[in-house]
C-alpha cells in the first residue's frame, strides 16, 4: 500500500463522487485535520498545507501537536 506522508503524518484518502473530489484526513491523531483536492497534485498540496496549518495552530495555542500512532 502506498501512503502519502508529510512531516511524519499520514492520511486516509477517499473519493467523493458527488463532489468530484479526493478527500483526505490525517490518521493516527485524535485531532481532526481534513483537506480535499480535485487531483492528486491538488490533494498533495492541500495535505502539506493542512499539516503546516495544524502545526502553526498548535504553536499559537501553546500546545504540542499530537504525534501519529503507528498501527501494528
């Protein structure tokens, strides 16, 4: 299985036929971080932006970002 990764975070990717979009969600953390894109390249860019935004938001709130858990 191929995974999309950024800064140690991985995603679950679904496709919404109704919206014509790929929909991603970071997995392995309790915080909900989602994003979408109409193509793989848009999805990749949205994922990287979502990770960056998540890390910046955690810093602004003064709390450590959650680290992904590894499924065994």
